C-alpha cells in the first residue's frame, strides 16, 4: 500500500524534535551536530533568537495580504538586496524552483521585447541542479530527473562541465542566456574556477547573451562572500536565490539588472505567497546578519579551520576519502567508500552530512558554526571514517 506521504524520498530513520544553533535533538535526547543545515537552508542555525523574534513579532501582526497591496517587509528586504548586490530589482518567490521558473521566463521575455522572439536557447551544464519543475528539470537535463516526464520543455543546450571548446562552439549571438551555478551543489560541490566565471561573463558580453547565476545553494554567505560570484569580481544579469535567504522559512528571490528585467512589466508574473510579510520579516533578519562583513570574516575563519581539518582527515583515511572540494562553508568530501555508508556512519556518530552526486558527502553547516563546533565536527567525522574503514 502506498504510504500516506508520497514516497519520492528515501528518508533516514531519524526524527528531530528540536534545534539549537548547530545542533539537532531527538525525542530521546540525542544531540546531532548538524553539518547539513537542511541542505544549506538554516544559515543562522536552528532557532536563532533574531529569527524567532522576527517571525513571532510579525506573526502577531499580519501574516498575509497578497501582492495586491504594499508590503513594507518585502520593500525593506528588496531595498537591502539591491543595496548589497548587482541587482536593481527583486521578485520574491517561495523556493529555488520558482526562482528558476522566473529566471527562464525573464530571459525569454527579454529577447521577445528586444524584437528577437526566436532567441530562446539557454546553455546549461552537466551535473547542474536548478529545481524540480518542468523548466528546471529540462534546464539541468540529467536523465535521473527527466526520465518519464517528457516531452521536456525545449530551448536548453546541455554542455559537458569544463569543456571550453564545446562552450565556444555553443554560445553564439543566437544564445539567449547561459545558466550556471558558481558552485555546483547537488552535482558534488564542484566550484567553477574564478577565471571560468570571468570567461563566461566575457562570452556573454561578446555575444549579448544574459548571464544567469543559480546561487540558490552557494549564495547568502555560504562561500564566505554574500554571493559566490563576488569572488570572481564579476556580476550576472540575473541571479536565482533561495535556501539560506529564509534561514528555514520558505523564501526565494530573483535579482536582476534593470535591463535584464525590462520585459517583466505589470501582469507578466506573479505569486500568491511570494514576498509575504512573514517570509520577508525573517529574510530581513537573515540579511542583517549575513551582509555584515564581520559575520562573513567569521565564516571564512571557521571555513579555513574546517577545510584544513578535512584535508587531515582525507590523509588519515585514504581508503575512505579521496579529496576535499568546495569553498567557504560549502565543502564536500569525495569518497572512495560509498558516500551513503559514510553518511550512515555519521549518523551513528551523531554528525549529519548530506550526500551529493559523484560519490560526495556535503558539509553545509550553519554559517554560525563556532570554532569548537568545527573541531567537534572533525572529531566525529574521524570516528565515522574509522568505522567505515574498519567495515
Ligand atoms: C535546492 C536548489 C534548487 C531548488 O530549490 P528548491 O527550493 O528545492 O525548489 C535550485 N538550484 C540549486 C542550485 C539548488 O541547490
């Protein structure tokens, strides 16, 4: 008989009843060190007092009015995002998938309004993940996500990862946009080297194609800058955001330059919940912390410590681990042992990691992870690796 929850996930037999900072507690009192943060969502950890206050204060006043009216919390968050990024304008969504939908629509409308409605082709890359809607799975293109869901939305060209010749051949003055994650998350924590991101920007400038960055996972301080593309010193035309921006409350956004957004006039897009007062009150509180340079320096310090420790773990367990990948607090360990076994051994040692493609385990802890917690994480991962190695 089918379970009452549609069985699209294979879930670990773990049930948490409470979260405190970097820790998740079970009903029987076990404390797990959370290096998953709900897949890079709980940017400030669990039950951060500033977020609890923002949410409960707003909950007592007003939950929802719809976008037919002014929403001051939404205005405040949009202003903050515009102040701190390349973006001139913001649309709020409830998820990364919805941000992908709008990014694709915005690209198409841009070229339509420029008098070039046939210019629809968006170039994407192997190993990418942009969400689970029909546009998002067509964009990523992997068989695992698209099989059985055809016919797929047309208009996407899929290129291998890191093949410069294929890229040069594919991107022409007929290309509508390039869509890419600066650091692939689900694909196995694969950062795009800074010079490649610069190269993509140049290619877009040469051909007129729009550069669309998916920073749903790697954005909001995850890599030690507010947004990952800042490391390369470039700016996109359109950017997808979600996950960390709501700190655990469902919230996403699309940021765009004035030119890239120029086709999206009144009536061309909408969302009932997107940008509602609760989500935006929380989003403002998240931004207050994450956009603070002091906060980001602390992220970089702990990230350096964690990374150095992980290099040591790889050296100590060469039969289990192969290499460390990633940047900031978006780290991955490519495993030699099956990554599912390593994640499971982590559970046995009360430390949570997240599997990714390419036999990688992901470490995406709260950005508030302390130096002591990073040391504790390394010690627990060491035990987990020893357990896998001995098996
Ligand atoms: C998670 C993710 C998405 C999809 O976000 P949802 O909120 O699950 O819809 C899109 N792109 C990237 C890079 C992601 O990591």
